[in-house]
């Protein structure tokens, strides 16, 4: 009896060894770009001895999917996995022989090979921004600022400006869009020794912020307003080197019909969180200077984030136009939701 059992076992082993199998040589990829198909290549000896397939699934997915190997025109064999999303996709290569047995040729169901999928740059930047903002994608801000330039003839030369702005954060290449309303009121001398005249404007505007590089942002604004001279347009542009919510350098210019041009350079730093501070040099004709157009002042501003939703801001300024320098300042607040 023992001799018979041994003979049967030997016959079974011999039969198993007689079943032909394929030999698969495969170099696996380790990473892939998001949204791109993953191509697998292999060199296969005796490819028709088994039905070869790739079992794959997204990382964390419970269900496996299959795709077969096809012969390429170059003589090798290939299989294409569909585009994957982060964090990646996992797979193994197996074949089914003529006896119906599945044979693992590369990795296995218990230990699959993982291809890491990197998110696109815009996706990573957006994810970082949303985490930083706590998924608060909108903001309403109100700011009031003004400056008294003074005058050597003791004539009034000053302005006050207020703006209410709504901003929606897209956080892609188009980083922000917004619109708002503003008002400027001021006085400026009409002659060297004559009384000052009132000048001002009421205006509306739309604006965007574009991220052209992870550390370069472009701001643009266009608007329409009405002043003592009638209807007129307003334009503004600014470039930011760095991140607007951290340390950065900003340079910008603005033109308001009837009120003149302005230009500024601003340095911002975040070395004392949660405070965000900035220093500016501003050259402006506001509020439509007539006798002496070169108004120049320096400003220091500070922003303090009270909560995840509320930020308060303050500013002080100092500078002249025609005579001894005088002070100015401003206040503001922003609410995110």
C-alpha cells in the first residue's frame, strides 16, 4: 500500500512538472504622473503556455481589476493600466496554466507592487492652500486709509479712501477672483496760494489674482467710477515675488481717471507670527493733485489673525507733497467663510 501511494505521488509531481509555464522578466515602474496611463512592459518566454494578466487596483480599493498582456510591434509584451490618482496604484502579474492553476510571476495579491502617483503641481498647491485656509474659500474685507500731505501754505492736501471687497479663492492658476466698491474723498490746492478744491470718486471694480509660479503672483483690476470730471476708468496691476500670505516683495501701480496715478513698492515679512507686517514706499497724485503732483510717503502696516475667520489690520504713514511731511493711517478687517 505504501509503495502504491508513493508511486501515485511521484506520478502527480511528474504530471505537474509536465505542465508548461511562461517565464516573465519585468522591470516595474516606481512612480507615475497623475492622469497618465501606466504602461507595463515584459519579456516573456513561452507566452502562450499561460494566460497572462495584470491584476491592479487603486491603493485602498477593495476590488481587483484585470488587463491582459498584448504583443507589441517591437516584439515585447505590454499592458496598459488606466490613469491613476494619488496616492497610487498597486498590481501583480499572474498567469493561468492549462491545468487551471494561477501562477504568480511578479509580486502577488498579498504583496502587490505599488506605483506611487504624484499629484500635479496645481493639485498639490491647491491642497496646501486649502489646508492653510481651513477650506474657507471666501472672504469679505473692508479697509479705510488716508494721508495728510500737508502744504507749506497751510492749504488742505489730503485724501481718505475706503473699499469693500468680496474675494472667492479658486486656488488654481487662477488663484482668486473678486469684486468690490470704493470711494475716495479729498482736497488738493488749485494754485500755490489759493484755496483747495474737493476731489473724489465713487467706483466699482473687478479683480483677479493669477499664480504664474509657486512664488510669483500677478494681480489685475479694472473698474469704472464717477468723479467731478464725470465717468472714468480705473486700472491696477501688481506683481508679488514670494507668497502673499508670507514674506514677499510687491510692486504695483494704479491709475484712476481724474485722480491721477500711483505706484508703490512693498516688503512684507512674517517673522513674528501670528503678525504679518509690511513696509511700503508710495508715490501718488491722489486725490488728483494739480499744483504739485509728487506726493511721497512711507507706510508701515500690520495684520493680526484673531481667529481662523477674522483678521484685523492697521497702518501708519508719513510723508510730504509740498512742504513738511505729515502723518496718515488706516484700519481694516477681513472675514473668511
